[in-house]
C-alpha cells in the first residue's frame, strides 16, 4: 500500500516535462505521429512525382498490389506494432 502512495507522490513531484504519459495517451500520440508521417511521405512522393515527371505514387501502388508488396506492407505494420509494444513495456514497468 505504501509503495503505491510513494509512486503516486514521486510521479506528482516530477516536473511536467519528466512525467511519462499514460498508456492510452502514449498510444494515441504514436498513432497520430504515424499517421502524420504517412501523410508526409505521400506528400513528398507526390511533390517528387510532379517535379520529376514520374508517377511515383502509381509505382508505389503497383508495388503494393503484388503479393510480395502486400507481405512487405504487413511486415512493416508488424514491426511498428512490435516496437510500440516494446516501448509500452518500458512505460509499464514500475521504477526501481
């Protein structure tokens, strides 16, 4: 019982910059960052397509429409989820 109150007290005493976000807030933040990065990548590909006169988005769509492309996309998603889970474990552990 005292350990719980000690953890709450030590968490409250930390400055806001050093506090860890809660699990749901952290996951939502990561999801939003991933979405923004994806939209940014699509924007860069579109801009490069216009600048170079090459259909890079079409080439990416064709590559992802193949069976190997789909498996690579699935592998990337699994890698992102695994890395998020590993980082979440670091937040879930109690401090020593």
